[in-house]
C-alpha cells in the first residue's frame, strides 16, 4: 500500500508530539507533508528532518532565519507567517492533525478541509468558533472531521453502529482540574502556577489552566453540540476525578455506553489516525481491580460559571461561540500576565457576551470566516477594555 500523506499542524505542542510519537513508530506508512510550530524552532527542525517533511513552517516571521539555518543542507523547505501556515495546510494530504492551540488553529484547519483531507481535530476552538462552517466545508470538499478531543473521540466511538435518533443524552466527564478540592473561598487567590498543574493529564499550559477554570469543559460542551448536532438539553457534564471514563452516551432504551481508557492522548490520536480500523496502540492497559472505584460528583455552576455561560452559547449558536472563545482567550492571557484574578476570567467572558448580545448578526445562522474574524476581533477589543 502507498504511504499516506499526512501533515501535523501544531507539531511542536503536546498533541503534536504525541502524534509524532505514533507516526515515528511506523515511518514507512507515512509521507510527511507539512509540520508547523511556533517558537520551538529546534523541535520543529529536528522533527522535520527526522520525518523527512516536505516543509516546516513557524507562525512567527521573525523566526524564519533560525528555521532556515536549522534546516540548511536538507531537502526540507522552510517557511514562516500565518499565510505560509495556511498554504502548508492546503498542500494535498490524506490526513491532517489540527493541533494548534486557540483561535489561530481555525484558518489552517479550514484550509486542510477545503483540500478534502481527513482532519483529525484536536483544536476544539475550531468547532466552538465556526462549527457549522467546519462541517459545511468538509461536506463540500469530500473531506471529513474526526474528533481528537478525548471526550468527543469517546462519544464518536460509543456511537459507532448506533442511530443518533436513539440518543437520549451525552455526558462528557470533567476531571475538575487543579482546584477541584479547594474551598471556593480560596479560588480568588489562585495563581497561574497553581492552575497550570493537572491531576491526571499532561497537556499544554493553556488547556491546563482552562481545565482548572472549567473553560475547557465549557468549550467541550459547545464542541459536542456543534459536532454531533445534539439539542443542548441533551448534553451534560459530570466531575469524574479519576479521568478514566471519558464520556457516556445514554440511549432511549436506558443503556449507557461508557468509553473507558487511560488518560493518554495517544489513544484518541491513534483512533483518528487509523480510523476506520482499530490498531494496536502503545497506551497503558487499565487494571480495573487495582483501580477499585470510579467516582462522580455534580459539576457545580457556582464554582465554575464557565459551564453556565457555555449553555447560553449552545442555545444561541451563530457567532456567539467565536465571541465566547475570543473573550476567554483574552481573559486567559490577562490571568497568565497577572492582570486579573482566577475568578475574574469568567466575569470578562460574561461581560463581553452581554455587551455583544445587543449587536446585530450574533445569531446569524450562516457564518463565514470573515464574520468569525470580525466577531473574534470585537470580542477581544471589548475584553481588553473591560480588563
Ligand atoms: P500546546 O500549547 O502544547 O501546543 C500548541 C501548538 O501550537 C504548538 O505547536 C505551538 O508552537 C503552536 N502555536 C502556538 N501559538 C500559535 C499560533 N498563534 N499560530 C500557530 N501555531 C501556534 O497545546 P496542546 O497540544 O495542549 O493543545 C493543542 C490543541 O489541542 C488545543 O486546541 C487544545 O485545546 C487541544 N487539545 C489538547 C489536549 C492535550 O492533551 N494537550 C487534549 C484535547 C484537546 P510552539 O510550541 O512551537 O510555540
Ligand atoms: Mg478534552
């Protein structure tokens, strides 16, 4: 069989490196087209050389000389900047991993979909900001989207062979993040360092902080609504501190199909890489007798207001997801830079959503990338003023 042409957007990050770990185990199976990164030029160049990529791209134009130097004498092309990123994502490929963090991942992911690729989607922000546009682009081009976020991969797997009309509800689990056992009064003083540790998963810093604030779960609720097209009232979250059940699908006959697995992203990445086959993966096997107990508790919207705000976005749809995400990204930046406290992040997002609510066009059913860009820009501006 022919090697599959693959690209990895966000190759230097946590998901990108886990993807490369799987790909590098079977080098003959893949022709690597593009690898992209940001500041970590040494990692990007080393992986591009080892995997014989066609092109390596950094989003930072000022880093091009360093990337060129690191690739000198090899056949790997070097490129830089946002336009180069989109161009690389557009190069013909069978399978593209979308693992850039944040809103920046939307345009390259769309470009890959436009080319008809199968897009393995870790970048949940794409579905939150422009779910309808992503699905429509895939439909038009003959491409497809496979979820990589662990909860959505779990739901996807639980739905194989099932009829979506028999789904009563979907429950995605939440670890509860770094502060799940803190008394609520302590949260006001939580620091970025404290929020940057995760009880179960090793991930990039931004998603780790988003786990502590539950903004990650909020994004995932919206992602579930967009990806599976379910009524928001059928989508729930529950705190499950062990992070072994990733999601459950409840059917009209009372059955619950739960997806259980170790907290290792190589499972969901590998599932998307090999779909529709299931192949052996180098993840730990669970010893249920040793684990003993799985526990669950309610996800409290007073402790985590992000969950309440997500529900509003799930009902409104249109451009409200782009506004929600942009305000969240601005608030997260401000928290990391110590301009605002931990609990003020949700206040920023709520304020921006309220301010934009009055504006025309937020509920537009038909959205395109220009409208999403404008909504993103406006939300960041309003967030900055409020901060
Ligand atoms: P990381 O922060 O570890 O990696 C982000 C990647 O994006 C890096 O390659 C980084 O480059 C690059 N990057 C950063 N900013 C930009 C930009 N403005 N333009 C282009 N590229 C950029 O993130 P994660 O791997 O943790 O997460 C990636 C995505 O996957 C996120 O959307 C996250 O929500 C999602 N996800 C992650 C999970 C995980 O386990 N980590 C689980 C489920 C979903 P560099 O580092 O070189 O600067
Ligand atoms: Mg997840």
